[in-house]
């Protein structure tokens, strides 16, 4: 990676970080709205019924999700608008024609409407699927462990936003702390000296149980927050890639691109040990902006979760 490429990669990622923080807060708010939208009586009925999947589908309806994730949709659109404005700075003449800004965010543009629908669909389908699966796993867990409906309901509502794969992590942490065998939990950042096994051993049984409940709740909440941050960063990266494409397409339509020039794009990856091998192989590849890279992707890392690769757009003389 050249110094210029690194500067481009770093400044775009700084902007993504700022915007993804706003989206993470909106996602956490959506989880809270969803918790409030699920009455305890309804969750108790889900646990009592053996048709777990059917009961969850009845409780977590599309209408419930639609209301809960309204803040997320709003923030996704704001992030896309910011992305278009941000990438305008890289256009020839800053996106201006005769000194007047020609490239602007138009929420009625077909390209913008398509981008919003693509990002929102990806976001909501992923989050909704995860929420339903997490609730299903917790309901089944409560049935296996024969928890009282009151305890089960509280656990399920508190876990809204927890990714499905983390359900076992939370259960394992409780087991490790209860039995005093910290197989993996000793490596958890949340477990500091206040929550050490030695500290737990000095407590009475009732105090120990209350302290374990607190540790597990803190770990669960931290995992939910981390999930919101991870999902939000991915959605924000998607918005910035879409916004960049929209800005350059608009530049072509508005006459910002000089005659005799064409828009090109270059795959830019950070090139460190975390980068996928298949993406390392794509670094620095250059193709016309309206054509896919050699791996078939229209945007660098398109569809690859947690990819940090970006596209650098520029103009080049046609035929060169």
C-alpha cells in the first residue's frame, strides 16, 4: 500500500467509525424498543407452548420489527447521505461544474432509492433472523432447565440483541463461575479482580449467586453492545461504498467528468495479517468503475462480512 492509498484508507475508515457509532446507538435503541414491545405475558405463553417456532413467529411479527427498527432505518439513510457528500470531495473539481456544486444527495434518485432498499433489507433481515434465533435458543434452554416462567421471561427479554452464537457463551460463563472452573472465562476482558474466583469464594452462597448474576449480566450486556457495534460498522461500510458509487455515477451524469476521461476504480486493502488471502490477491487491481473486479465483485469485499477493503475511484484518459 502506497502512502497515498494508506491516507485514503485511513480517512475513510475514520469517517466510517464516526458514523457507525451513531448507527450502533440506534441499533441498541431498537433492541430496547423490541424488549418493551414484547409483553411478559406473551413471552410466558411462548414458553408454555411447545410450538416454540410458531409462537415466536406470532410474537415477533414484521410489524413489531418495523416499529422497533425505525431508528436504524433513519440512521442508515443519514449515513448514506453523509457518504455521498463525503465522497464528493474526491470528484474532479470537488463535484462542481462552472464553480457550482453539481453532485448532491437526492433521496428521490433511483440509485439512492435502490441503495437504501439494499442496505435496509440486508440489515433488517440479518438482525431479525438473529433475534428470532436467539429467542428460540433461550426458550428451548429454559424448557430444558425447567426454569420458572418469570425467570425465563426476564432472561429472554434481557438477551434481545445477543447474537445466537453467544447464547452458549453466556450459559458457559455462568457454569464456569458456579463450578469454579474458568476454562475460557479467565480470558474474558470483563472478568477483572472484582469478579475473580478468589473473591467469589469469600462470599456467602446467597452473595455468591447474586455476584455471579451480576457478572453474567455485565458480560451479556457487553456482548450485546459489541454485536451492535459490529453490525453497525458493516452497515456503515456498505453505506459508504454505495454512497461513493452514487457520487461518481452522478458526476458522470452531471458532466463533472471531463470529456475523453473514464472513471476507474482500484481495490484498496490494508494488507495486514487480518486480511483474507483472497482479498490480498485483489489488492491494487484496477478496472473501469462500471465493471466488476476479476473475482466478480462490483465493490471491494462486497458481501464479505467485516471486510475492511475499499474502492478508490479516479479518472483516467479513455483507452489508457
